[in-house]
C-alpha cells in the first residue's frame, strides 16, 4: 500500500483482515510509527481494532522504505491527489513521485493498481512513467470510501470497479472466460468479497478514472439542489425536511443526500467536483462545466447564508456577541477539518467581531492551531456557558441528543441556529428556545427570541 492516509491505512488494514500479507509504505515517519503500534493517526471508527489485529497476526506492517514492497505481488497506489494550489485541477505530483519511487522495487509480473481519485487520462500518463518496466501490469481500482464509515465501506462495499487495458474485452480469456492479468490479480485480492456477492464491474481506464468523480458530482448535485429548494421553502413557509422526505419516497429519487443544511466539505468531494469541472472544460463539454460551477456555488453559498442568519438572530450584527459553535469537523464521526463548513462559518463570525467558542468531540486538537481567532473547548457544557447564540454546524449524535433544558441553563439567550436541521424543534421550543433551521419555513423562523436570562435559570 503506497500512501497511508485515510485511504491507504484503511485499505491496508481491511485487506490484512481478509488474510492477505500487507505492507503499508509512507514518507511520514511519525504516521508510520503510530500505525505500526496499532493506532490510527486520525479518527475512523473501527480502524484501531483492525490495525491491532493486523499487528498481532503479523499480516500487517508499515515502513518508510519503498524497498519493503519488493516481495509484493500487487501494489496499490493510495496517495493523495489534492486540488492544485493555482487552479481547480488535481495535483498529481504525489502520484507520479510514488510510482517513480516504487519502480526499482517492482518484481517481474507485479501488478500496480491505482486507487486514488484522478482526472481522466492519468493512466495514459502513468504508462509513460512505467515504460521502463514492460513486465509490470497497470490497472485502476477506484475507491468509494466515506470518512466515518470507511471500514464498513471497505469490508462491505457497494461495488468493485476494475479499470483494465482494453476494458472487458481484454480482461477475460476469449474461450474459457477466465479472468486475465489485472482482473485475475484483483479477483484474488477481493476473493472474500466476490464470494459474498459484491458486484464487480470491469471497464476501460477512462471509465474507471471518471466513476468516482462522476459519483461525487452527482451526490453534490443532490445536496445543492435541496439546499437551493430550502431557500424557496423559507420564502414560502414550506418545510424542506417534509418536502425532502416526500421526494425521497419516490424510488427514482431516493432520500440519501437529500438533506438540506450547511452543505458539504472535506478533502474529497469539493475538490473532486472542481476537478470534474476542469476535465469538462478541457474536453469542451460546457454544459457539465456550467452545471458543476452552479453546484459548487450553491454549496458554498450555504455558508454565507448561515453567517447572514446568525447576524439576523443577533439583532442585525454579531459584533460583540458570544456565539457557541457545535462542531468543527467537516462531518460527524471524523476529526478531519479540511474545508470544514463549520470552521469556515465560525471564522467568518469571528472576523465580523463575534466572540466565538467552538467545541467538537474529536476535532478540537486539529483545529485550534489553524484558527487563532477562535476559542476552543472540548466540553460541550463549558462551551455553552454564556452563549447568546448557539449554532449547530456538525451533526454529531451527541448534539442531536442534547437536552434543551440543560443547555438552556448554560446559555445567556436561548437561541439556536440548527444549520443541519437535526434538532427536534418542537422539544427545544417547549423549553423556551427560539429555533431557526435552513428551509424549515416561516413558523420556526419567527418563533419568539428569548432575551438574556441568568446563567443558572
């Protein structure tokens, strides 16, 4: 496994749990040391247990030395492809570097398989890098992991996709139908999953390269669509949650990713849709470029809208107000703060003069160094003390389960902006709170705002 971030560490641990002997290679000595001790350098439910099991059985090791891969039969490329610093395109520097480093240590007949999310045409470029090793096979096996459920997504995936030279026509023996080359190698790797009935799609390289970006672009479209509809619901008095529930009952639509709120963030989906748009521009597909530009704009606009609503709930300005933000990670069940909508909103509020305190079950340590304008508290109870406005920006279960009466005893004003639309507004209003959601209609928007009360009330 070349690269031991979210993708590489999870893939290494899950393959080891299937009985394979796996070595994970990364250039970061600190990360390698921590993984070798059986502890993940980031929060991902279930991963520590798999790492410890791999260490005990001896099937899973980690190293900073690329020579440790010399005996491997299959090499998975799991390095990051972040957004380029000067454009919306993907930066493939780390991917090329990984292959060049691996090249001298590849055994004859080895299979190199990319898992990173890349723009179409990347495989053709990498074939040039591998030209010196005609005895090595190249394939693409896109990943579909979601942070917070990455272990489950690896052990029980929705599908497996193999990108191979020539597509299906080059993947199987013309007479016997037996898998050949990269297909045979990946079938051996994923044999337990295939035996369990996980569907497998074999396609050409271009299709495999596009699948992950296209899937993320579609999911982002659903989120941005319902967020745009939420604006209409607020303007008309409709409730976007009830509307989305009814829409989701249509099997052609489905309810997943049809939840209005603050929008998406993280290190994958936003940069993937921008890369997808860039690919469309290069291919001259203007309709897709325009579509993705609008999707991205609507998503980012939810952050501006939330800041504006916070000002409205603060009497027109947040300057001088004590505001508590519940959530720092970009989504629950992770400590990842890359492109976090919650922290973006919190920082904008602080820039507007608010005194902002942020709390999060897992991400406080990652966030406090990067956001000097913000105050951080690990304890939700302490973070709520004296708040004049509470913003729920990451939908951790512990925030969904907050007791409105207990929370009300901590704050100065019982006003909450539920930017994820996950609170029971009726229960909170019954405890004297003014509750505002995104797209929940005029009734919630115009609930009475309770003025400052003693902290012990």
